[in-house]
């Protein structure tokens, strides 16, 4: 990984030198725009809408539209004069319980690595956060913009999560919020039962990006010049429930069947849920991988057994022949004619 920022965590009077690394990466398959006829890349020119001339990056500035066709132009000097007091520091403002931070505020994640002699205070802050069961609320300037963020611990490393400002979160304005809709207690109880029947431990590794895998298969097939095999069945979107209670009951039975539990009505079967399907696929793969060495071992033993059989038979024949020799000698003595006196 390559560090994208260097600075220090300001923790009271303690300064901890750190390097910042992007903690996530998108796995999307990227495409270029090309000419359909010959595959040539499509290029765009930066032209001025007033004079029509092509403009280089050096001649491009930032403009703020104030309406009426007027534009306020800002230069690099204007941005340099802005009061970014935390330009090279991650200032710890306070410590709060993690559950008080709404996940909608989180934006992007970065790993922090201690730099130089900062390892000891880095580990001290890390352990103190774990011990207090809190996260640090901090301010940091990244890419010429001051941002609110949290510091927490993940797998022994300090993780910086930048956050949106509160005024960047939209307020939902939907008509149904003003309607007086009543949920009947039996419906609520059945919905809670459905939640209970689908409750489990979150294991992110069991989920995969099926669309990206299928798209990569199409690309690989194009490169190799082979035909793309399309999936036989395409899952359709479920229809809207007509009878809510009946749909909830059927969903509970389906979830129980997917877990291997006996449905209330006796019978088995039931369609698996997306989560159970993902877990079943992972278990099947693990089982298959575990069987492979066992098969090899069994095959090896069988081969060794077959190889040893001729040797055992030969040894048995030799033993039998050896045992028969005294008997032959005795019989020969009895058969020999007795000498007369």
C-alpha cells in the first residue's frame, strides 16, 4: 500500500506521527468509451464555452456560479488563505460511545500506521480506546477540505472513518409518513417471528458479487473466443403481497425449512433464503475441499494394497514350500530300500 497522507494525531499534549492509507478499494470492472467501428478510445477536449479555444490544465481555475450568468473565479491563492488549522494534524475533540454515531454519517475509511518513534504512543491510544469502549471524534484536513471523522480500532490498527457533516444528510420527505397507518398486533408478532427465524451471525465472506463474476466470465470468454454459457434460470422479483399475514406465515415456514427446522405443518422442503444459500454454497465448497485429500489418501492406500498383494502371495508360497521340505525328506527315507545284513 502507498501512504496518501502524513501527519500526526494530536491527543491532548501527545503527538503521534502517522501515515494514512486507504482501507478500502472498489472492485468494479472498469470500461473505456471506444468507437464501435474500430475500437479507438474516445477523447474529450477541454474547450471554453465563450471563446471556443482548447484550454490546458494550467489555465483552468475554479468558478462559483452565482446565477444570472455571473461567475466568481477563485485562484490557488484564495484557497491557500483559508483557515485550515488541522492541515497536518488529526485533532482529537472528544471520546464518545460508538453506538451514538449514526452509520449514515460514515463516508470513507483509512488505516493509520505509526511513523518512526510514534509506535509506543500509538499503541497506548489504541489500547485506551479498546479499554474505554469508545471512539474518538476528530477533525482532519484531507484534499483541501476539513472533515469530521472518528478514530476506532480494527484488528489491532487505528481506523479513521471520515464522516459527512450533519447538514449533508437529507431529511426524508415522503407522503406515507403523514398517513395514520396502524399495524395489527398479530402482524407485528408474525413479522418478529420472521426476523427471529432469519437471525444469524454476520459472516461477510459468504457473500459474493455475482454480477461482477458473471461480467468477468463474459470478458474472459470474449478474450478466449469461446461461447458464453448463460444461466438456465433467472430469479424473478417477488410479486407484491396480497395477503400480508399469509405472506408472513409462508416466509417464516420458508426460513425455518432453510435452516433445516421442521415447519409447523409437518412437511419439509421450502426455498432457501439468500443468506442460507450463500452459507450452504460456502459449506459445500469447504466440504468438497476437505474430501479431496481424503480421496487421494484412500486411493493411495488402495494402490499400496494392490502393489503389496503379489509380494505377499510370493512370500506365502515360499513359506509353504519351506514348510513342505521336511515332510518330503521324511517320505523319501521311508521309501528308500532297507539294506540286508
